[in-house]
């Protein structure tokens, strides 16, 4: 198949080596240019964020709750705590479910029809817009309860973590050499213990990586929290009440007309992005060192 | 099974095959015996992880069910016509989703138009041209673009991108391309074009990383064969790589489209949020996701809520179809290697 499709472009049209070489160089140049242009907005965003964020970041930001518009001072202490509460709840829901499903896919399902169906559904679920998830949970939890709550926010983010955790867990478990499993089973270890203490343990660094990736992804989510966690101007850690969250607060401040609030939004964005980038960089570091230290 | 494990070999080599078995079991064995019957535990464990896997179906079904059952009011009143009507009047309970569908489609296609050439360029550069030492840092940087939260993109767009477009880019566009009718009218900054640009930046990493994955899965032999026939580098990429990877690349682009369709926060912050259909890209618009973000929490009245939920349902169905197509195309090329989560 390849040889047939190769013939015309190589022989008939391009006899002139010089013009072909020039064309090749032009395309190479364009590809390089594209890469530079793509990196540019990233640098621009990070630079601007640092510039704006650092000047407005101070101790009050971490220790004070928001003040009404027009007054100076105030911070996002409640939003940081709120994000922590919601994300903890999300992890509690998303990580066990995801790891369980990943174990099923890697250890039991293999490439059976059921396994492929789960894989496919997980990938499709991963592409469902976060705002749609938010609506579904709104209909499921907020409407019957008749009030917004941190619980609903945690459930949404937890559900959103499941597909990512599932797929990375499976990927990592599949990298564990078969010989290790066989060795465990050969020693008479029950299958479930072999999975938990041998396979999962061997791939644990990789699985943690996947969980952190999922965590970093939902940590910046705003849309599904708009009508589940809703936001709260005061300190609250109750699961049954509306709660503030860092991305929500950034959104509210960003679209507001006050300069003071804009500065707080930049500071919040800086804090959020430092948290996320730190976890992504950590993930990168762990994966580059080889996920399967124990296996080799 | 065919290859004996290392640990197993060393242990089984100790007792001679036909000798009497030692009566005393090994320490490992006694330890395991002490743990009781494993058949039940195995069954329970398997059932437990199977339930976890089923929960993924459960989530999808739950979302679909909630969306359908909560939007039955407008489904019953307007039927399919809901998607082709332009009215949006919460006071008189008159709803139609057409302006939002239009805005979603136009902003997403603008985003694809801008980002696909760049994404392909980055993927080609990173897989085929880039020196090895530069590859890891560069791909890390492009992936960082994916890690920035939507709301931060929106914040940046409001304070940097929109002034930039309004003061420098839009006047030039109006001057040179105004005759097409796509770049006319009041230059407010908050516009379909701004949304398209932000979306383009946001979907670029997913398109380029999947394209890269597809391109690296093309066997080296293909490249070597084409080079051996005397091809230049670009010919090698075009004939040896792109031609073999094209299905997967299309899949990557569709996956990017899926992301763009559902993207909410950044778009809501820059598109201007006006439910009108205007030909000019410099005019404000509205998307399905942003109308949900803006109006959902203050929707009063069952009809209003039902209309919004029906928009959510449409968004859900569209993104599911788009994602399913894209996944199948990508899987067709990178079979075996599971898709990376971006």
C-alpha cells in the first residue's frame, strides 16, 4: 500500500532538487515559528500573572475574608479553606472509584468487550463539559435540598475526577511486568492480595501521579461550582451550606468593576496556578524518574 | 505463564522433584494459611472493583436521566423546534436556543481555524525536527498551557487580550477585511473573535499532544523508507508520517472541537453575552455553555429552568457524539496504546 501511494509525488512532479529543498526548509521554518508563537501566550500569561499577582499578594490575602466593595484590605482565606474542603470531598469520592475501576480494567477486564466499553465510556465522560455535570448534580442534589451546598460541589468535582484516575491507573497497572503477578500467585498469594500488595504497590508512584493530575484538573474548575457550591462571602466549612472556592472567587472578582477586586483576582489566580503547576511539575518529575522503581 | 518467574525458579529448585515433600510448610505458606479462605475474599474484591467500573456507566446514565427528566416542560412545549427558535424571553416563557447554538458553533470553528495550523506545526516540530534535548522542555511548556484553569485564561483575556484586539488587531482587520462583512461594526472588544482566540489557545495543547502521539506511533520504517527514496525532510513528513497518521489527526482535531464546544468560563468572560445572531465576528455573541453559567443560578420559574436544562442536554448529547467519533478515530491509529489524558 505504501509503495503505491509513494510513487507519484516522489517521481513525477519534483525533479528539481533545489526547489524541493527550499520548500522543505520553508516548512521547517514555519513549524519552528508555530512553536514559538504557541509558547508566547504561555510566557505572556505567566509573566503578566506574576507581575500583577505578586504586587497584590500580601499576608491579608491568606488570613482575611472578603470585605464589601469599596473598602480596602480583605483576602480570600475563606475561599482557600473552601477549595480545600470541596477538593478533599472530591478526592474522597473520585479517587477510590477511579482506582477501583482502573484495577478492574487492568487486572480483570483485559481487552474483553466489557473492558473496552468501560474504557470508551470513561473517555467520553472525560469529554463531557464540566458545566453539564454541574447541571446534573444541581438537579440531583441542590433541587431536592432546595439550597446550594459544599456537598454538591464536592460530588461534582469527584465525578469529574473518576475518568482521569481510572485511565491513568489502568495505564500504570498495565506496565507492571507479568512475571511479578505470576510470582505472587505462584507463592499462593490470593488474587486480591496480589493485586493490592504487589501490582498496585509496584505501580503506586504512577497511580499517585494520575490522582494528582486529576486533582490539578478539577482544582481550577469554576463552571460546575457556580450552581453547586455557589460561593459564600463568609467563613464556612459546613458541608450542608454554600461554600466559597478559589476559582469561583476569581471569577466574581474578575468580572466586577472594582480595581481593588481585580487585584485580588490576580492574586488568587497566582495562588491557584502555583498550586496547580507545582503538582503538575511534581507529576512530571515522578514520571521522568520512572514510575516503576519497584519493578526493575 | 510460559516463562517461569525469577522468584519461583529459585524456590522450586531447592527440593528435588521426586523426593518426599517436607512436612513443615514454608514461613510464607503458614503466613498465608493463617489468613483464611481466599476464594470468598477474591470474589468480593472482584465484585467491588467491578462495581467501581460500573459506576462510570452509572454516572453517564445519571447525568442523562437528570437532564431529560428535568427538561420535560420545554421538551413537551416546543419539541425539536426549540433548537431553531431565536426567542429568549424568560418573562413570557418563550424560549429558543438558536442564538446560543449559533454562537457555540461559530466560536468553536473560529477556534479550530486558528489553532489547527499551529497545533500541527508544533506537533511536526516536536516529533520530527526538534533536537532531543529541547523536546522534553518544549512539550512540558505546551502541556502547561493545558494546566492553566479556564478562569485564569478568562482573567488574562479580559485585561490583556481584549485591549490588544480592540486597539491594534481589530482596526486592521476592519480595514483590510471589512468588505467581507465578517469584520465590521462597533469595535467593543468583547466579541466572538475574542472568544475564538481564547478557545484556540485553550484547545491547542490537546490537539497538538494527541497529534504528536499519533505521529510517534507511525513506525520508523515508514520514515526511513521515504528518506531512502531521496525525499527531503518535508516530503518525508508529508508522505511518510502525515499520510499514515491522518485519521488520528482528524480525531485529535475533533477532540479539540469537543473541548471548545463545552468550554465555559473563559468564553463567558469575553464573548459579551448577547443572544443575537450577527454576521460580524467583532460583535458580541452568546454560547450554550455561557448562558448556562450566567443564568442558571438565577433562573426563576420552572419553564425557565427547564429551557436551560434542555440546552445542557443538547450540549451533553453533542459533546458525547463528537467525543465518541474522535476517540474511535484516535484509537484506530494508536491501537493498543491507551489515549493520554490531557
